[in-house]
């Protein structure tokens, strides 16, 4: 995506490791300044801290590591939403029971894309499902991530959904949705009024040349299968200056 154009504080691996599902997560709202958030280890902030880069940091190219992080492909062709076979969505895979990835567009469903024209609903035909993709990474290297979440507006009342992000070594036999040795689970909730941004960094391990990033629908306010947990704008780069 590389569309945010904002400086972010680097959130350390120790903080992320200590931030378990259900604990406070660092997050930002839709406005210019993030909402005040508190991560473990006292990583509390009320506004971005500008990165004082050096010549070495500035030389890192702004390369997007994910594929189709904004879910702009395949095109909906004027429809409000469609469920696609996972093989037809570039980069992404899912543990949905029917192998479907649901992409939204337009405004008739009660939500607009945060970036571009399209976004995804993690639950396509089931509940508590995940979408994930594998990316090439350098061993022992920090990568910086950011994505946006929102609850699905599926009732007259306020909906609140919880979404988590996981990183782990890509499994050789492709059996682990979360990746091998997933080092942390980072969860936060969002409502059906606005998009919320989550962000941080992750460090790869020795020999880790392929990393799996997974977005999981932990909780949804809806009781129907296939409802809830909207995501958009996943960006992963090697430099915080590129966020």
C-alpha cells in the first residue's frame, strides 16, 4: 500500500510478546493523531514520535513486502461484495471452510474502504477464520507492519469485533495457518463507526527467509456465520520511514 505517509513509533518485540490477546494494543484512529494507547512495558503515546533517521536508514528502499494488501484485486465490477476462491485473490490464502475470501466495495453494506475502493471481510462463510500470506524476508531483520480494522455494521446496535495479527516462520508443509513458532498474537477491537489502525514491528529469526502474516477474526458481534471483522490497508516494509 505505502499510502500512509506518516511517521510511527517503533514498538519493540518485547512489548509485542507481552501483549497477549485481550490486552491493550497500540492503535491509532482515523484522524491525524493516534488515539492514546498503552502497550505493555510502558509504551504509552499520544502522538507519533518522529524518527531521527541516519544515512543508513534513509538508504533502505520503500519496498512493499505484501501482495494486494488493500484487496483491490480481483475487481468487483460494480458489485457491493463477492466471495472469491482463494486462488483468485493474489497473495492471500484462508482457512475458511469453503476456501473463500470475501471482498467488499461500494457503500451499500454500510462501510467504505479506508484506502482505494475495496477491502476484505475476514469471515467469508465461517466464524473465527483467518486470511494469511507468505512473504520473502531477511533473517534477523525487523519488519514494520500496519493495517486497519473495523466491525461490520450488521445490526441496529453498535457492533464490536476483535481482530489479531500473527507472524511466524512459513511452514514447509503449509499446515500451520499462524506460521511455525508464531511469536506473538496482537489483538484489538474496533467498532462499526470508524476504521482503527494497528501497527508495530516484528523481528525475523535466524534463517527465516519466508514469513507468514495472518489476520484472524477473534470475536464478532454477529451471530451469523460469515459476518464481521473488516480489514484494509495491510502494509509491511523494512523501514519505519516508509509507513
